[in-house]
C-alpha cells in the first residue's frame, strides 16, 4: 500500500471519526467532494453544513450532491466560513478545511482563503467540536499568499494548549512541488475553551 | 478514535505493508516489541533480522520471543545496525528504527544511537527495500544528543530524490514533552539507488 497523500489521509481520519447521525462541517465546499463524502457517512439522521464564499463552488457542490441524491442531509451556505460561529449551533464531530483556492481550470484563482477569516472559522469549529472530534485542515500553499496562510495556521495550531487539544502535522518532506500539508486538531475534553 | 501516537502509527504502517513470507529488519531490537510484532506478521515463511548493540536488549528480546514462541523466524544480531549492509542480502519490505536509547529504568542511558551509524544503517535498508517497501524511523530526541540525530535524519530524508522515494513526516506539534516524530520512507522504484 502506498503512503496516503494528505487529501486521502483526511478521508481516512474522517472515516475513523464520523459516524451515522453526526453533525459535521465542510468549511470549504469547493467542488463538493468532501461534502459528498461526509453526507454519505452521516446519513439521514445527521447533517453536513457546507460553506463557500464563491457561488461557483456552491453550484458545483449542489450539482454533485444532486447527481448523487445527497441533497437531503446537506445545508449549503454561500458565504465565508468566518460565519460558522454565528450560523451553527449544533455540536459537531468533524470540520474539514481545504485551504487555497477552488480547484479547477475555469475558476478565479485570485479568490483565495485568507488567514484572518480562516483562523476565525477554525476557532469557531474548535468550540463546536465534541470530545475526540477533529478539525482537519488541508493546506495548499503553492499560490501567492499561500505561504503566509500556511505559516499562520501552523503557528496557531502549534500553540493550542495540549490539555485540550492534540495537533498532528502530516507532511511529505522531499517533494519539490509543495504538496498539501495536513493538520488534524483533536479535542481532548468536552469543556469550553 | 484517537489520533495515533507515532509509535502506534508505525505499527499501522507495518500492518499496511508487511505480509506473510516477507523479510524485514528491526534495526533497534530494544525490548523486542517491534521484532515480536514483525515476527507475528511474516510467519514461518518469512524472517525478521533484529539488531541491537546492547546485549541487554538482545537478551530482553530473546526472552520476549521465547515467551511468545516466536524464536523460529527471527535472527538476532548483537551488533550495531551499521552492519546491516554487510550482513543482510535478502530484499526486504520493511525496516523499523526506534532511535534514542533502550527504554527501561535499569538500562544505560549513556548508550544512545548516533547519526553516523544510524544514517549508514538507513542507507543500507533503503538499498535492500523492495518497491513500495518502507523504512520507518521513530525519532526520540529529548535526551542529550537526540536533537542532533533528529536533525541529521530529517535533513537526510528530506533530500532523498522524489523520483525514487516518498518521505512522510508524522509529528505532533503542540506537545511540551517532545513526543517522538515518525519518518516513513517509501521506495517508489525497484532499481538500485
């Protein structure tokens, strides 16, 4: 078996964490792949809250979910993920972030995620997490602005109090083309942070 | 499920890679736990070559294997792992290194692994690896000399040519007590390096 690239490893971690009936967040809907994957796991009694600031992303996600008959347990928000704290009240077992820009040839690569809104969204998700729940962040950073966001996210995560969180960095270190880095933050206690 | 500490994750990777009949190396027998785990997987048609420079480690390993009736498919070498290149000729699917010192209260913590012999052993194992085989290195570095060895191993691994190897670093980044870092090197091609 091949060592799993970060994107695949994010699904392995989701699969080990999320079960039927859970509430979960896709903080960057993109083309809908993670939303669809989460929808298939949480089933009819669970729910996926899926955010994207770009309407192209929300449309792509809606199309994919429609084709796969998965719209029933997904709520799509066409707004930035910095609104998660305001909009979501349920406790969650998982939130996933794919940071960078919307994948695909036709999309606007000038629209990228930014540290300030990203960190606000991550903090909101950490508050909503149940014990042993995971915030998973896949960091693409080859684009302009990507290095800054990567550094800010890793710096934030590495300072989280180890009494409350465990932070894993999963990274391929001999690749020229800056493959994505995965950060997984697991909550150790149910109490408020 | 909890995020797996590096030591457990090394067993997950072994489990995904090693099958019955394989030849494998435990480059740091220590108290014999990895040798025993590998022995249970490779079975009677495979073989574990297990090295340790300390006779206390070889004795502990022999005792554990004897209790578990696992001596038949293990060859124990009471010498430094820098001799791997000279002593082992078979192609292997996995080699595991636990770098630092022999765990346990009664052992001599002055006897630690060192960069020069460690790197010689890692290079020998990389040559012996089959395609998709893994060299797994669990780096303990809290002891004197540990930081230097850690830096040397990571520096070496991060410079391996991506045409021939994929190098994963699996690390917990918000812990005060320097938990071990796992490095996994996977060979991508069968040819000699």
